């Protein structure tokens, strides 16, 4: 549990640097991330490097004992490079070439830029790979931000065709996999294949899915070039990348697979305003963020990188690389967090197992695009509210350093939520109903589990599942043979959401119909599916309580399964076959909670309905309770719990309490 | 009254074909449509034809006595052809060239593609024109689907200029017709005329209207090339095309004029979700479709083709070529029809005079774009709900074969609704209010007539009108001299909606003001028109009942007309002059029903307010009552009607009853 | 106070011209604007001029004593010119070249078109500059209409680079001003700078602001070429331009600076429907327009041109060049004004100091884009309702000619609203909340002042302010040193809206934080700002009454200021420091009125809460009361006022009364 900060020495007079470094140290900050947007200062003209300022900045930080996370600056290639190779710019779905003037203006498929990425990474790694202060690396910055993972450039078309030739070998195999006989789309060679955009009506879905997979692969390859160089030239330093929230354009399990540390950038208020929450939630959580928005990603990215511990299958190394410190500038509406929230969010990350929480940024820049994005300090160099709270976390950490030693902070959870990017894409490509949103469903089921006080691992469909007693599969549109085998050999309770197993790997309807390979396990078949327009609601009962269905409904033919819920007209809504359970429609939130509570009990877990806006996490020997509400909440982990090691016995408003469990 | 089905042998193993054919026959299916998307299988490489599989497929169907509707495959030109002539691709209104990868990726104006269309049509007609099994043809598939009737390509620009030169002869005539003196748009030659898109603000409305007319003409010409070849090479077989629902981008009266059979593709649930119905209607009719959505098109397409019978002016030959069999994949929300609806829709088509109802499709394809579109059979080869209902219709038909012989099924109606594509376009080009929608108004007036139990012919503005006693003109923005003469010499009651006669043929305001040539007939002049924003409502009274006006209002100067309705402040709302009646504003639905009931009585008809969601049709000597509601409805055609020949005396829910009338 | 009309002789047979001219004179119309769209008639082919018809038209008008406002026809370059120089067409933000076919299809930066503008202006000025009938000129027509002030053409890129080189001299200065070190955007030369569009995410805000400034400069330069020619070749004739409503794409204070007369085009109903008013207001004011929509612009354009009188700082010469005469064709919904409104609007303009009110247009054109736009006369040559009301105004003017002599009609107001285009752009470029709308705020504060019966000057941030006793600054995002000095030396009460002083001239956050240079004057600092999503509301109290805050809130650190309003939790909402007052959030409308009333009283003014939808103006020795409501309103300027010189003692519905003040 350490603190970090993102710092841009190039934005400030060098006289300020030692003052800043000293104040960081005084605030108990240990890590400083630098240089991810500094290419134009590092190499102001082609081949002419200016290392002097960066050497000095690193030394200044080092002098205060701060550890540096050094970044490759490839997210912002300078103008001279773009002018040299204009076709390195990405092309959007409408066929417009994107232009220089902001950031992330490159196409992952462009061979020339890949070479320059290698060149600048090598130059930085050779310069700083063995510097004592440089203790970790970050590749690039927020791959895919501003929807840049997918480019429709000529370079992408060429790369895609090569990838297809590699994947299918024979164009006849591609034609079968895509079903191109439909609408006379058959290809005679791989060279005939275009990118799946600007078509008259929807392009072939398998074509689209493969292009999404190719684009994800291209991101992974781009990073892999940097990763290999950094591992070779900077021995002993972990390599990380900072992922984003609610972002699914590439397969993060694939891109993170080789990383030493997965990090992500946590902006609870911005994500609450900009994503799929209801208008009422956007108001209710306007200044705290929805409690589960950070947690969902903490649990997702904890299970992502290569450093998963043998004894804790979903506990890899992970950080929050950018923590929201106050109002940001980029959401539709940008509110100020309530006092206390910056500290609360920081502790929430630690409670989910973060090694480091690093604030973005040390000081608000008074110019350019993010001038309205706050930092720990204001542009007038005074400490802002977020800075005050970071200071308090630094003091908390000192106070708890003996009670909560790092080696005790392992997360070991018994509930898994399987998160499948491929499955999400299948649903995005074939939504069937205008408002189908697999990501939202995954989040809602996660949130239901968290409201029941359950600690959750979010895992890849390839993760080992033996350790879990309850496994929830919200977006497992395709069930691989390996996953099927794991599910069959597991003893866990299994909960499948609608559409589970409804597609083959090539994005076909299984010939035996949905849920495809799960039919035996579930004792049922899906006869047909319907999406339901806004205002169309079916009523029914679940576990003896009224429930409603909106958005989606599937007609099931039961073949051995029992029902846990029925529509009013008797059609099955939730079916159970032994320890496997299938939900056939868009359940209301309260019913999801009831169902998961029931299944958790069946799994031998002890779910507990938490007070509204309280969340609880167990980490090592400790229990952390976080209160997102405006009132103190009386809650304790056990009937006669000891005095908290941090916080009050009654959890204060927008505050937390930590108990040591016996 | 026969059944058909759309079948894609190329999607299935050939071993399955005889099984399928036998099952079709057993279900009383008589017609099988094939090959409309099979070009890449028929001609896999330029000039290399593979007829073998298609020969075999036809023979297999023939062996079961099935009649084939053979299609030209021009809706899906293969990739190799597009690569040969990339400029055959259409260009959208934003100037983007559309790309290969779905369907309908061609420009109707492209001379090279027109030649290839001729070549493939000739090849197919030469191969199968005299095959015993081939009993009918279909040109292409759904002209204009995905908004493809209009292309802004260079080929279209050239074609448009030639068409203008032909139409106007002299560019001075064009300048007068378009009023180009306005805004210095005068042209010196036809070559100076561009396509009317990408202009800074709206393009000249007459320019836009002429481009719409040209585009419609180009569709008709494209089809005519195929039609002439098919008539020459496949003697005795009728030629058809499958039109769409709520689609107005070309003039269907023009494109269908030479066809032997007009067919259309009926998807009641999809149309209910995707078009202009209210949110409340989209929920209410989510699983039945709005009762009048299929009927409106049945009555429209019945009056469309060349085969109109001398004794029934709006009874041409017509089919439903694609009947929705279950959930589809392409609407915003895709619901499952209530059990019974597929049979109900089929009978509804027969009740409006359809020769054949053909289901789309025999079996759901498990791959590619339409894998979520159901068929009569599921991908696992089992019969789906739609299949079961088709089976029952097959049995119904057998049972009724003697009671309802084909030669007795003529439709003879006394109410006409004049549907004018040119008039619709004028309103679309100059809506004057953001929500003006002539098509919606035409549908609402049609629906009002149907709720009054009246059988309606939807006719072209050039149709003979002498047979009618009530004529409704919802979108007759322009009144031609011929139509005026027919209206003057008619003895029918006439009901004109707002904007009737408000434009000249060239889309000018008539110098004598609206309703232009109707001023004498109506005894009034329109002094000014206003469109009304949402929430702005005027109240008044119509035939002694309160009424409201929204959306539109016109100030009338009466010159002999009486008023049937007034606004509260005394302004005239509905004016009557003898047998002609003009509505000057956006009446509420109930008031339209009252007004049309009043006018129908004046016409000597016997309108009857039907129970909600019941519809009634008379065909030959029979009366068909269709119940779209969830409850049985007690209704019979006469006070002491005999026992129905099909169905119950009280019309069952989502079912029908047929009485033979004495 | 004179009447005018817009006339298009080229649209009508020349036999009609003398009839029209005679009727104009009979209606007391004195001015006729002509020729602004007539280029294709004046120069039908390159270099071949046809003056004959225009000579005749002018002579016809002259024969009736009518004065001509002659226009340069540069808003509609003819097709032959566009074909000669296709790159003269503007390019939109998506990079699409706009096309010929409507109007305003030119790029202000195109050197070739600038030369043709000079050529045609010279030709017209040489022909008519000394014609007795030609009494004024208008440059072009509605600069910027249809969003044409900004073009992303190659010509614009070149022009912008030159302008930047001129502005900054040294590219290092540009890099500093824009903060390009952020995101590695540093430029090595001015030639590396692109236009700020099509970037991956938002472009640099200072880059965008400078491009907006450049584009505004290019409009001013375009006009200046015409202005200089007209002044040289048509001595003694004032030169004007007709500006638009709620249009802010260029800096009107800059573009109008040299003009002799500022005119604008007033369409109260269209503006009410198409802009930011609430849905309820759009219904309430559907047929009258919001009372302050015309007034806001009258007061804005009165302070705009070079001819400001020494004794009345915001009383320059101004006209309404186009007055809405009835329903128009271009708004989302186009209603008919209530009877009386055309006359009311005309008098409203006179009451705010207009020299001339000129109706658009004499007669509705029955063809082309504006065929649904009414005129004073209908296409059948009969006088429309607007014409009848213009006739009455003509009679009013005759009746009042002695009571209200022109030399007494000076406006002298004590309240100023500072309107800063640069400040507006800063807020548009960095809205920080999705619904931030500085223009709407300026309008709401103006309206609040008007509801308090106060007469307002809307002035540029460079205007002299010494004459005012209350100064309201709704959009002064940047405070220049000159403005600061004026505010400091003023004795007026000052009211600043949120964001005042929050940016430097280069669009940075001031290093001392907002309100920047105002900190001392206001005795406070803004610690942070938050935008608030819809439905998020803070409550508080202002001057002992409940108030609410939506949309925006700033945390203030008070440093000497007192509070006039607080949130419920004690945070300051309105702070006062001596005569300066700062509002820190999005106040509800009633609270704004209370606050401004309080500040007006403090300024020694006598605000008076007017009856709903009544507005009052003082001009010279007269008081004009305008009643926009449907009921008569008893109101008079003083307790025992004399009999009105026009209208009733109780102001009739949709009518006005004028009193001579003693």
C-alpha cells in the first residue's frame, strides 16, 4: 500500500522541481510517473535528442528518494514524425483520416510507426534502463483512448488480410467461418477481403468479429515490441500499462497477458456521468460516484496480468495509476467530489488489493486541453482538497504500516464473475435489441454481488475456476470446450445470464440451438429470443416474490431443469438444473439480488444484505467497510468485533473503518 | 389462396434438399422462391457459370410438385465484379462511396452494371426460362432497401443531366421550372447542373424533386431491362418484384406499372417498431403488430401492377412474397409474435385478395447477417412456432377449397384512398414543420376507415375513380388536370387533407394560392399555413363534439364552403362545399374517425365502429373478421349470420372467423 | 422612424414593378433594398454585364420617390464562377467541400473570390454609386448564415498560418501561448500548424480560439474591401450589413466597427422556436415570440457600428433590415404571428431606437427555397396580414410625425450589459459542462433586467462605461487590462456571472486562479468549479428568499467579500465586495431578478416589476409600453400620466401605447 503521483516536469520551471519533489516526499508519496507525453521535448527534431532536462528531473526526484515510473512517449508522436509519414494517422469508421492536434493519432497497424515506437523505446531504455531511480515502466498511455484501438486505414487492411491468411490458411475456411454464401459475399482470395465498414447495411458479423480480434491483436503486438525491449534493457523493472474504465475495444486479457503489473485510471465521477447508469443514479452518485464503478475495475484488473500468485488465482499485481483528485474536465458534467471521497477511493483500491494508488496529477496545468482537470495542487501551487486528502492517506498508511504488512494483503475470494471480451463483442455486433448492453449487465450482476457483501474476482474465461464456490457468467456468449470442461468439473454454483452459449466461436448460432454446449449442464434449450421495447414489461414471480422482465426474453424448452421463476403465464424465466442456473430474461435489479443471494447460500456462502451505499471488502486479515452515503452507518464485520484499526466503530459518512479479523 | 416459402438451397447440404422439399409439400406449400442472392454460386468467377447445383435444386423441388419463383440475383453482385468496376458502387448523400460487404451495393445509374444485370438475367432466363418447374420470376430483391434507390455517384450525375435535357429540352425551361433566379442559381447548360446534395443550406426544392423523379425512373429502367428479357425468354411466366413496407423513395406505381404481379414483404412487428407509431402503440402492438400495417400495404400493392382486372379497378394480381414467421433481426426491438399471429397475418393477406402468401424463410440460417431471423424451421431442423401455424393454414386452405374457389375472390371496394408518391416527396422536401409526415397521415386516415369497417382501395392518382363513392386524398399535394377532371365528374364524397393542391407540378406555390385547381370545387382559398410545435394545441368542435388540432393549421378564406368544424375562436377547421370537404389542420384521431364516418354516411355507405383491434374484410362472397386482441370478440357480419365456415361465431383471440355472405 | 421593404424585381414581370412601387409609396414605405442575390442576372456570363433591367428597376422605384438600399451580390456567386474556381467553396468541419446549389457557398479566405468580390462591387459601385435613388448600401447578405463563417479549406489553412505568423512573430511565442508542450504538440514552424479539426479528441483550446479569431478577422477583411470601394465610389451613402439573431461565429463588434449603419434581420417566431428557450416558452410564445428576443438584438446592434453618437455611447445608427412579416419557412416549426404582432414588433424596434424597419419581403415568392416564406403580399398579389399591419404602422408614423421628431429619438440608458464574443467563444471551446451556454445566460440576464423595466445598452468590452450606473457582465470570461481599469474607475454597481475573469487572453487558467484580475475588486478567489448534471440541484437562500442552483457551481474563498446568498450548507453563492458582486452558480430565474433588482436599487435606479409579458422602453421624451399578452394590461409610466399619444390608457392585447413624458 503505497502512494504515487503523475508529474510533468516539462510543464513547469525547473526551479520548481526540487520544491515539488520535497513536498511529494513529505506527503508520503513514493512513486512518480513521468514522460508519457514528452516526446517533443525528448526528441525536438528528427534524431536530435535532448536528454538533459529529463536527466535532471529524474535526479531531482531521486534526490528525495522517489521512485520513477518511466513511460514510453508513444501516445503522442510529434508533428514532424506525422509530417514524415502522414499515413501513420488512424482512419475512422467513416473513412476520415484522423489528424494531428491532440493525442493518440496513430494507427496500430502502421509498420513505419511500429518501427519508430521501437526506436524511441530503445532510446529511452538505453538511457534510463539501469538508472537507480527508475523502478518501473509504463508502455504508452491508455491504449485505445478516444476510440483509437480500431483504425480503418490501408495499413490495417493489409495487416488484417495477413492475419486472416494466418488464421484460416485457406480462403475456403474463411468463407465457411463467415458464412459468406449468404448474400453472395464469397471471397476467392484473402486479398479480396475489405475492412467491414461503409457497407450498405450491416457487414457480415463474423467479419466484424474477426476485425475486432485482429485490432486487439495489433494492440498487443504494438505493446509487445516495447515490452521485450524494456525487459531486455531495464532488467528487474516491472513493465505496466494503464488501462481505462468501461472500455472494451480490445481484449484486455490478451493485451495484459505478458505485463508485470496491470494498472488502470480511476475516475469515479466521470465514469458515473458518462456511462450507462440511470439518470437517477447520475444524480444520486454525482459527487461520490457509484460505489461499484471503481470496485468493478479493481477486481477486473487484479485478475489481468501475468503476475498472478499461485495461491490466489485472481490476485495479480495491480495499481491505480491515475486516481481522480477532484473535478475533471472530460465528462459530460464534471462535479466536485464530496470532501472525503478522494481518501475513500484511495482506500477502496487498497481494500481490493492495489499495491499503489497514484494520483493524476500533481498539479493542475493552467493551459491546453486539460486546464480544467484538477490535480493535488492548484495552478497557484496551493494544495487542493484532493491534496489534503492524499496527505491524510499518507498519514493513515504510516499509522497502519505495522498492522497491515504488505505480505498479508492477499485477496482470496470465493465468487468469480467471468468476463469475456469476445462474448461482449458478439453482443455488440449482434445486439438484436437496440439497448442490449452486455457490459452494463456484467456491472449490474457484479454490483448485486457486492450489495450482498460478497467479494468477487472478475476473471477471464480461460482462468482456473476450481477455487470458486459461486461462478456468475454474464457475457459468456460463446462457451469454449475448455471452459465447458471447467464448468462441468467444478462444484460451484453456476449462474448464466441470457445469451450464454448462444454463439459458436465463429459467431454462428449453434446447430443444436442456444445454450449450445451448455444444454446438458442446464437441462434446457432456447427456442427463441425476443428483445423488448421500452415500456414493454412482463411480470412473474421469482422465489415467491413478484418480479418483472424488461428488454429481453427467451422461450425455453426445459429438458430436466426446474424453474426458480416463472412469468405470470407460466413460461419459465429462471431454470435450475442441479448447481447450474439459467436466467432467460432481463430481470429487475431486486430480483437479481434475490436470485444471487439464493445461489450464494446454495454455494455455502453467507451473503448479507448491506445497508445502502455501504460496501465491504476483506483483504488479508482485515475487513474494510466503506461508506459512500451522507450518514454514518452502524455496521461491523462480526457481532462482537474489536475496535477498528482505522475509523470509527460506526462507519462515518464518506469515510471508512478497518477491522482486523481474528 | 396458396402458400409459398423462400428457400436457399445453397445454404444447406444437398442431402437435405429432398427432405425439405417433401416437408414443404406435406405442409401444403405450393411455391418456392429461390436464388435471389446466389450470384457468387452461379458465377463464382467472371464468365464461369456453375449451373449444376441449381439445376439439381430445381429438380428436387420439381420432384415434389413445387412451383419455383426464380429470381435474378442482381441485388448481390459478387466481389469480383465490384473489383472490376469499383465505380458501380453507390454514393451516399454525404458523398461517401458505399462498399462491398453486405448487399444492394450498386448504383442504378451505372451503365456497366446495367449491362451485367442484362448479362446475368439473360444467362438465367436462357437456362431456366422454359423449365417446367419455373412458374414465375422475381426481378432482383427489394429495390431500394437500405436507402439505395438514390445514389449521388458520377454516373447518377450524368444520367440526371441527360434526363433533364430530355425532360426540359431547353435549359431556360429548367430555370423557369426550378425558379433558379432565386439565389442566382441560374444554369447556362444542363452540364452545369450538379446533384442536389452537400449544399450549404437546402438545395432548390424543384431540383430535389426532379432528382427524386429521375432516381425513380432509373429504378424502373433497371427493372425494365430484366423484365423484357424474362418475358422474351420465359414465355408464359409472370414477372414480379417484392416491394417493401412504408418505403417511398421511388414511385411504386411507376416501377410496378409493367409487372404481372406485385408482391411485397410483410413484417408486421418490425414495421410497428421501426416506423412512426407512438411509443404507446409500439408497446400495445408489440407482439401483434398494428392491425392496419399489413392491411395498408395489401391494399396499396393490390392496386399496383399491370394486371388490374377490368371489373375491379384496384384488384391486380398480388402476393405477399415474404411473410414474417417469428422474431426478425433487423428492427430496433425484435419481439416474438403471439401464438396465432403468423396464421392471422396469412389469412389477413388472403382476406385482402392475395393469391399467394410466401413465408420468409424455410429455415433460419445459423450464420451471417440474418442468423437471428427466424424461419418456419429452426436451425436444428425442428419446426418452429411459425411453421406450426403455416401448417395449420395449409389445413385451413384444404378445408375451404370448395367454399372459397379462386374465381370468387375478387375485391370490389367503394372507398378509395389516393396515394401519390410525388405528393409525398413534395411534403418531404418542403415539410414546413419538423414533424410533417404525409405517409403517417395516409396511414392514419386508412386506419380510421378500417376502424369504421370500410374496405379500401389504395390507388394511384392516375387510377380510374368512377367506381368509388368515397374518395380520400391524404397526400395529393399536386392535383393534375386529369385528376381534377375525374374529381369533378365523380359523384363520390371527397375528403381532402391539409396541403391538397398546394403545389404545382414543378413544386411552386400556385399563383392563385392553395388549394390551387381545387379552389372552385372546395369553395375556399388557403390564406396561410402554420406548423405547430409539440405541446401547442388548438381546440375546437367538429360535428358537435370537441376536437383538437396539433402540428398543422391553415387559415381558410371561405368562398361558398360551409364549415363542419371550427376552432374555439371561430376560424374554420373543416370546410364542406357540396360533396367536397377540406380539412385545414392536424385533427386528433377520434375526430378523423367521426368526420370520415359522417362523410361515408353521406356517400350512402354503412360505416360501423368496430370493436377495438377487430378488423373486417369482404372478399368475394365472404366476410373475414380478424381479432388482433387478447380476448374473444362477439361480432358477426349480419344480425342473424350463419355459422362461420372457419372459426367460431365469437371471433377468438388472435384468431379469425369467416362467414359466407348470402 | 421610417419603413422599408426588401424587393426582388428579378422575380417578377417588369410590368408589375411600377404597380408595386406605387403601392409601396402608398403604404408609407420609404426604403427598398434590392439586388443582394442578383449576380446571375447582373453578370449572366463571365464579364458580360446586363445592367438594363436593374437600371429600369431602380428608375421605377425612384419614380415613386423610394430610396434604394443597393446590395453587393456576393452571397450568391453564380455557377460559372464556382466552376472556374471550385476551390472557392468552403469546407466544413468534417472536411467535406460544400457545393453549389443554395447560397453562401464561398470561403472567406479564398484570394480568388476576394478578387471577384472586389470586381463585382466595383462594377456595381461604378454603375450606381452616384445614382440619386441609391441612398445606402448593404455589403453581401447575412455573413455567416448557415454556419459559413468558418471554413476548413486549404485557403483557410494558408490564411491562418499567415495570420499566426503576424500575431506571434516567433513560433516559440505561439508554443507558449497555446501550451503545446502538453501532449507533445510543439511546432517548429508556423507551416506545421494545421486547422483544429478532425483531431482524435479535442484540439488545443487556444488553437481553436485563435482559429475562431482568424475566421472573424477574415470576415471583417472581406467586408472591408467592399466597404472601401463603396465609400470611394458612392460618396455620401452609408454602408451597412444585415447581421443575424443569436449568431456568434464571428465577432460582430469587429466586423461592424467601420460600418455606418448596423442592421439586423429580426424573425421573432423563428428564433423562439430554434434556439435555447424551454419547451414551455416555445409554446407560450409560439405566436408572439419571446418579448426579449427582438429587444436583445435591438440593444446589441444599436451599440455596434462606427456611428455612435458622442452624447449617447451606445446609440449608433441601426435598422431592422428584415422584419418577419408572417410565417417563415426555415424554423423547426413555423407559426403564424397573432394579429397585431407585426405592428408590435415594428414599434418595438422604433422604441429601441431603430431608424428604419424594413420588411422581408414585399411579396412571397412562389418558387424555390423560400416559397413558404410569407411577405407583405401573397403570391396572388393580395395584401397579407403582415401587409395590413405595415400599412397601419405607416399611418401611425404619419400621425406621430410631429410628436416624435427624429432628432428627439436618442436612447440614453443607465444600465449596460457587456457582451464579449471572445468570452463566449472561450466558454464554447471549454464548456466544462455539456449544457453550458453563455449566450443563453446573457439573454436571461438581459431579460431579467427588462422584466424590471430597465432600459439596457448591450456594449462591447471596449466600450466606454462611465455613463452607466449598473453594469452586468454575463460572459466576460477574460478581463482585459483596459476593461479592468474602467471597472475600477467606474462608480457603477457591477454584477459578474460565473466564470468572469476565469481565463487569460490566451485561454489559460490565470496563475492566481479565477476571477483572475478581478480578485481584488471582488475580494474572493474561485477554488474550484463544478458543472452539475440535469436533475442535480442545490438549494440556498438569497436576500432571505429560497433559491436554487443548477448547472454550475463554484467554491469561493472569500477574502473580504460579504455574502448575499448562501447554499444550505453555508457555502457562498453570491458574494459582494463594495459595489462589485459575483454570482458563483447557476441561479434560478426568479433569484436573478431579485438580485438584479437589489443591485439596481443600490445603483440608485428605480426598477419596477412589470406585469407578465409587458415591456417598456423610454426613447427621447417618450415611453413605449408593448403588451405581448392576450389581455389588456393597465399600466402607465407615472401615477398620473397623460393620455397616450398612441394606443389606449390600458395597453391593449398585442398592442402598444406611447406616452409623452413630461
